[in-house]
C-alpha cells in the first residue's frame, strides 16, 4: 500500500510539473501575442526602399486612427522605416515639436505665425515651420433624446443650448426648427470636453462666427461655459450612448452608431459627412499674412453655400522647412508625401472616417511638402 502511495505521489508531482510547463508555455504565447497585437501598427513591412530610420510624431487625438492608417501603409512600402505617433493631444504635440522632442506634430490648431518663425528644436536656424491641412472631419452634434432620432438645428439654437440660454428640448426655437418631430418636455443636458481641445476651439469658433449674438465667448480650446463635461472624444461618445436627453460635440470619425443633428445652411439643412465637410474648405480662403507654403485655412463658418457643412475640424501636420538632420528631413518629406497622396487620404477615410482633401488642396499641400529638406 505504501509503495503504491509513493508511486502515486511521484505521478502527481510529474503531472503538476507538466501542467506548470504547459501553463508557462501558454502564458508566454499569450504575452507574445499581446506584444505583437500592440505593435501591429509598427510592424515592419516588406517593401524595399532607400529610406531607413525612425520618425517620431505626437499630437492630435482626432488624427489618431488616421495616423494608424498612414503609418501602416508607409511602413508596408518602406520596410526599414519605423514611424511612431503619440496621440497625446494637439497642445502637447505643438509643445513637443517646438522644443524638438518630435520630428513632426499633429494639431487641430495651427502654429501661429510667430511660432512658425521662432526657435524650433529640430529645424535649422531661421528655416521655420509650415502647417499642412491633411485631416478633415465634420464635428458632429450627437444626441440621445428619448423618442427622437432626427434633429435639425441652426447656429443660434446650438449657441443657446451650450450657453444655457435654451434649457428644455421643447423650447419654441427648437420646435420651430423641427416641425415634424415631437420634442419632449425635458431638460437638456449639454456635454462639452473637460480637456483643452482643438475640437473645442473649432466648435467655439463656429459659434462665435455663425451666432455672435447668442454666443458671447471668444474661440478657445478650453470650453468657456458651465455644464456636464467628459474627457476626449471617446468620453463624449460614451455619455451620448448611455445618457438621456443629452447632446454633445465630437469628431465625426468617433460618432459611429450615434444620432447626429443636421445644421441649417443656405435655406436647407446639411448633414455632416465627408462631402459636405470637404466642401467648406474649398469655399474658404487661406489665412492672410502667411507664407505661400504655410497652408492654414480660414474656415468660413458663417457660409450660406448650399450643401456645405461649416462645423468642420481641419487638422494639420506641422513640419520644419529644413531639418538639422538631413535624414530626418528626408523621412518627414516622404511620409508627408504619402499622407497627402490620394492613396493616403483614401486609407484614412476608410479606417478613420475622415474626409479626403480635394484635388485642388492636395496640389498645394504636395508642393509645400516637396520643399521640405
């Protein structure tokens, strides 16, 4: 009996050791898969080119999904290149570019003229920087109203809602804009970004220009009025999905599955989509006082052109005209050429839901990129 017990114990020990080895193997495989999954965007491609090295960028979170698409396509074609992008926010991206922590920045707000001409960490002295509008997306007004799946607004009513002047969904101003919709007698809960955001600056710029009598605040990346707040586009989207009688603004690429309002423009109501968002850029001039290759769009937020959606986010890539490191300049130039190309813009549109820039704007962007050294 004792021999059998010892044998059984030895068998149990071997079984436990085997189980542990199997467990460790599975754990190692899971860990390896997790690492590979996390690095999927930065996997080296098979394409052979003369380019090699690492390029670091940071900035706009709105550009995050588009950057993933751009980086994946660029690395597939250039197997010895790695591009890293940290979607830390527009302000962080601009600051990191200015001090030289990254080679390029993504920002929903362009560098000012003074900033482009100032001391910039990775640029050669006095070469300066340029802003390139490569990411376009409507800023949508998402809502979750009990019993309502269609909503029409104008600039004045949007300003009233987010300033607190319009407090209930059955306010006469909203009823007039929505004659075929039964709006509830319920308090409106407007939701804004809690973090400083280029999306907020674009939204408040729209209100200041299109409804100046109803919106008493200057454009700012910090929301100027009281109300419920949420972090980032993802935070706004979460409140819209789970809240009741709420409305909030967010990048259109993050609004999948949400109900969104149409805006009054030119005697009709325009839905936010890639075509209507790109159209407002084409009817808007470039900002005055800048160099020919510094392409900052002065969006006509008060336009009455039919079919144009004026509440749009124009996000920029910021780069040096000339880099202290020539190899970095070559990487930046080639990467931005891919981003601005029709293929690059289509890749972002498919993966991120952005609006491809027009052919006319692409020509100007490509000419500016070609001058990067």
